[in-house]
C-alpha cells in the first residue's frame, strides 16, 4: 500500500473508532410526555376552585372527619387547597401555605381519616364529571402526601 493510501485507510478506521466511542444521541422527542398538563385537563383554576368548594362542603357534612375542621377558616383553607392542587397539577399557581407535615402534625390523623377525605374529594370530582384518567392522576399525586399527613398508626 502506498503511504498516502495507508494514511487514508488509517484515518477512516480512526473515524469509525471515534464514531463508536461517541456519546449516544439525545433521546428522541417522542420520549417527552405529550399532551396537555393535568392542570389543563382538569379545566384550569376555576374548575379546581369549584371542585375544592364542593369537596369542603362534603367534608363539613362528613361525620367521619368533620370534627377535625371545627373552627377552621374554610375560605382560607379553600384558597390554599386550590393553589396547592393547581400547582401540583402543573398549573401557574404557587402554594404559599405551610408544609404538609407541619400543618397536620399533632392532629392524630389516621389512614382511615385520610381515606375518608380522599373519598370526599373523589365524590367532588365525580360531581363535576371529571374523567377517570384525570381523577386517577390527581388522587395519585395527593395520595403521595399520605406519609406526611398520617401520624396515627
Ligand atoms: C391529600 C390530603 C391532604 C391535603 C392535600 C391537605 C392539604 C391541606 C392544606 C393545603 C392546608 C392549609 C395549610 C395552611 O393553612 O398553611 C390544610 C389544613 C388542614 N388540614 Fe389538610 N390536607 C390533607 C389531608 C388532611 C386530612 C386527612 C385531614 C384530617 C382528617 C386534614 C385536616 C386539616 C385541617 C384540620 C387543616 C386546618 C389547619 C389549620 O387551619 O390550623 N387534612 N390541609
């Protein structure tokens, strides 16, 4: 092989070797979750506010848990819950209340109390005909807070 040809073959092989050593290409766009956020699918902040209002009405009538809420300013609570759900669903609101662990510490909330509240929220979502996918997504997000809220084992 003439020197120039040997050089070309060598360069090609180096090129091949480098291509093999190159980092993998970025993940294709298809791996990015597509479609509207849960916030949008729920219908935005007005829809969330309506669900929260209905939910708190159910809680007030729910003998299993309403004793916890005696003397609580429900207007204030509704505003904070709306912000929290809006933010958790990917909306533009910012929850400025206290951390969940701190708020509920010392209340002695059990798993049964937590489940009762979740069932009231599920009923409120049902009342507004929120679809099963959105219902499942939201209850899934809030269900993740159980460990910070339940203290009575
Ligand atoms: C996923 C479940 C829950 C969420 C997302 C949640 C969220 C909140 C939020 C955002 C506040 C207002 C915080 C603040 O004032 O800074 C709050 C307060 C409160 N929560 Fe919960 N909560 C949950 C479960 C429960 C349960 C199971 C109970 C009792 C059965 C409960 C009882 C209360 C009470 C009594 C207050 C009022 C505290 C006060 O004003 O001093 N919560 N909660």
